[in-house]
């Protein structure tokens, strides 16, 4: 990470190296540190905050966003962006509810197949059609929301989940932990291993670091970019399906603005929007941070959701400003 | 601005593509109007066109500012929130009269724009995430200012702004035309316009050439937010109510679409003002056509998505040529 030459390090270079190390650590673990502080302060201030029940509640509510944000992390690591996840999340939920008439397999396979295909279409246009990710997934945001409305007669019908097995997937728990949380954690573990230990994961980081360098190294740049949008589509669809199972209905209006929360969580977690640098553990911290802020505001009780929007937005602004300043320190 | 296409081997195809890139949005409008002339009853009526023009005004004004921002290779997601903030301040100051209330609303917008600009130009935060933060916080702030309530605006001056007309042309349309002319002059005839395009073309080169890059970027975001605030005022005047919870929702997407469909590349370095107007009108006519044929909202959204993709795919070649 340090750019100093290792021959005869003088005092200023030592200083600079240590400053870079601190900046780099802050960038990676800043969200986790703030999260820890918030939990401590929250526990002291609100006795109802620090209960096993409340923590389990936070975990369950975070799990859906976490799965979406995990997919988003892969996309952002390549320097891309996926604005369609909110709409895909809603579509996944609606399709899961329709698919649940065929049992658990239908409730999972139908949304995964369709949402994966949507991710593949967007990935194809971005990777092989060389179109800007921002605009392709913006079209996805509109078009997929249109699909959601088209499959629910204009959003007026809410398909219900009737299958017991599907509802159990959303609402039952193992050792007090809901299944969506277990699945989200599994995705984070697998994703982290994928990023750190496989050639595919390293290719993702390389493409995000420098696309032209990755091309010159002979990496399959187009295939990597295509792949991350498929992953993001699958994650958003799965999260939507689990959310439908959890609420036992596929509500067509869910997920509006979810892409913004997911991007915020990823950025707060220390993943750089320009790509090439970041990890899923940071994203976990980012998602939990957003959820804890929301939970604490709810604990106060008298504050409205507008206050929460102001706090979340202000928090995001502070985080990105600090990050930008920190990464400038590292570049010096 | 338009450079000769390089591909000499297949000139006919290159020329066709060039024409599509340059005039595609106008061709699309003409085709759509011709279709409506034959297949949509009551489309070609003065009243209908007046309605269409009045409806397009907020998106158009926001898109003008967005075109400037995109010209510098930026993006501004906060425009909808700025509209909401402008709307939320009007009931607070309407007691001092129309002019002060409107000026304060625009000033508040400009302050938000300055905040965007400081984050982006001076600190170096990426435009998408800086304006995302302001988008989330700004709408929340607007709701707090308004106590999360809809407030009806009964001041006759404000209502006149939204409803009255001169020689049959609504005030809001006149304001939009004046702003279009102003932005077109700014981009094409002033030093600032040239500098803005230079910054979008290559920020590094502009810095080396000694241009005040940071000041230009800051001013561009102030202008974009100021224009969004004007759109917020007009939207409020038309409704006769300040509705910070819904005004300008998702308008950033429509504005970006209008700009891109109008031929301004997302990669910066060009601003097509007339193209942006045409892009906004095209989107308006498309949704009007679909509504008049009773096409459900679902399919009109899908149609809009396909149009964005086709427009951007056609524009795509230009980037490699430049």
C-alpha cells in the first residue's frame, strides 16, 4: 500500500508511511469503529436498545438490505453502479409470491431465474455493448418497475405467499436467528472468500483498479463486468424473495429508493466508488450502521422519518468527505 | 462540436449513424407527431399542446441545469430534493409578498447547490455520491421545514404565476423559454460556457491551461440547483400547494434521460441545449401518446426504458470518435 521507496528511509518518509497506514486503516475500519461507538452510546442511553430481542430485530431488518448491498459491492468494486436493484427487489418479491404456488423451489427458482436474466441483460449491454452502467441500470430501474406493475395489474394486486414452507423460510429462526440473516451471513462469507481467494475475485479488483491494465494483463474484462451484474441481479432478486417470504406477500411498491440505501451502505463501508478497493465486511458494517441509526431514532420515539433521512444523508456526506480527504492523504 | 466521422470504409453507414446521432431526437419527435396526427384523435388541438407544454416545464427547467452539470462530466441527483426545499420555503415567506418569497426559495436552492459544489469541486467527492447524500438529506429537511404537511398556497401572485397566461401563452412556459434562451447564450456565447465545456472535455488539460476549474464547477452546481428551485416554485404555483413530500420525486431520472436523449454525452465536454429541450419534449409527447391510447403506466415505463437504451446506444459511437 505504501509508495515509499525502501532504500534509506529518512524521517519524513517514515512519517508519511505511518500517516498513510493510519489513513488506510481508517478507510477500511472507520465504519466498524463508528458502529461500535454508536452501539455503546445507544446501550447507555436507551435500556431498550441493548436487548437480545432488539439486536435480533436489527439483524433481521438489515438482512434484506445486506444481501442487496453485497451484490452492489461486487458491481462497485469493478467501478460500475447498479441503480436497478430496488426494482429488481420488488420483482423478486412478486415473482416469489407467484412461484410459491409451486412450493419452496418455485418461490426461489422463479425470481432467481428472472432477476438473474435481468442482471445478465444489463451486464451484456454494459460489458459487451460498452454502454455506461449508470444509464443502463437507470433504464433497468424504470423498465423493471414497469414489469412489476405489469405483473400485478398496475400495482393494484398484491400476490400472497400461501405455501407454509416459504413462509417458514422468511419467519422461522435457528437458535433465535431468522433464516434471512443466516442466508445473508452465508452470502457474505462466500463472497469474501470469492473475492480474496479466487482468480475471479482478484480479476474483479483488477478490473476496478484499472480497466486498461487488466485488459493488457489478458484478464477477461468483459466477462468479469458481465458477471458482477448477474451477481447483483441474483442478490437483489433473492433479497426480494426472502422479503416476500418474511412479510408473506409480494408487495409491488417495495424497494423504491433501495438502490440509494445499498450504495450508501457500500460507500460508508469503505468501498471506493471508483472501484478496485473495498470489501464485503465493510459493507456489513455500513448496512448495520444505517440500521442502528434508524433503530436509535426510533428509540427516541418523538422523531420522525424525516429526521432519519436528514441524519442518514448528513452521515453519508460526512463519510464521503472524510474518505476523499483520507484517500488524498494516501496518494501523496 | 460535431466532428467528421472517421470510418472511411463504410461511408454510407457512418453518415447515417452521424445523422441519427445529431438529429435522432428531432426525427423521433417528428415521427411521433406524424403518428399522432393520424392515429390519435384530438392530439392536434391548441388546448392539448398548451397542456403538454405546461406539463413539460418543470422537467425542462431541471434538465437545463442537469445538461450543464453533465457537460462537466458530473451528475446531480439532488435536483428533486432542491425542488422540495424550494417548495417548502414558499409558505414560510409568502407573508412578505410574492417576489421575496420566490427569491428566498431560489436562494435556498442556490445554497444547496453551493454545498454540492463545495463537496465536488473543492473537496473532490464524486458527484454521484455527494449529490446522493444531499438528495436524501434535502428531502428530509424539506419535510421537517413543512412539518411533514401539505400547505396550500393561496397568495394570488403565486397562483397567477402558475395559472395565468399572456396572449394564450402560460407564464410558466414563458419563463421556461427565457431560461432556455439564457442557458443557450451562456453555453454558446460566453467565456464561462467555453470554460465549462473545456472542463468537461478534460479537467486536467483545463487545469494546466490555467482555467479556474474549481470555481467553474462550483458555479455549475449552483446554477443547476437554482434552476431546480425555479422548477420547484413553478410546480408549487401550478398546484396551488406546497407538497414537499412528492414534488420533484424521481425528476432527476427524467431530467437525466432528457439530457442524454437530447445528445449530450454523459462523458462531458458537450452541452446540447436545444437537444435537451427536444429530449424533454419527446419524453412528454411519448407519455402523452401512451396515456391518450390508454396504455397502462406499466408499459409506458418499459417504453421509456427502451427509449433511453436505444438513444444511448446510438450516442455511444460518438465517444470513440471524439
